[in-house]
């Protein structure tokens, strides 16, 4: 089983790109790789800039094509993943239904084929 950051998550699109990237100008001052790096604790996207990569469900499926597929799903959506903050509060009761499309992680579960 693996868990990877999901490319189409609310956290990535609304919080990182819209709020931090555009509103705060980080996309222009740090660049996209620097903006993504700030996902990690302690990273500022300039001096401390770990490599961060996001994946779509399609990319994960292709990457794991040698395994016997058991599950591919999206998980972890919280109201604080939305910006502006009132959007998350408005959607609080719908988060469970939105999680499979907007969650923060894409997870894959599979088995190594028998030789």
C-alpha cells in the first residue's frame, strides 16, 4: 500500500495555489516547486526546499501497472483544506461526500503478482 499527495486535492488547488500561491504571491516569488515545498513542515520554499511531487489517479495506476490492483482511492479532506476559510465551514456536512474527489492523498493497494 502506498499513499501519495493527490494532484487535484482541495488543499493543493485552493489552499496552496490560490491562497498561498496567488494571494500571498509565493507562486511568483518561490516558483511552483518552492510553493509545493512549503507543504513539508519547516520548509520555506527558498532555503529549505524539499522535492514534492503530486500524483493523479491515472499516474498512480500507470506507475503500479505491474501489481494486481486491489484499491485506488482518495482520502483525507478537512474543512481547513479550503480557502477562503468560510468555504470549508459551509461544506462541513458534505466533506465525507467530497473526500473521494478532493481529498489530500491518493492511496493504492495492490499485490505483487506471483511468479
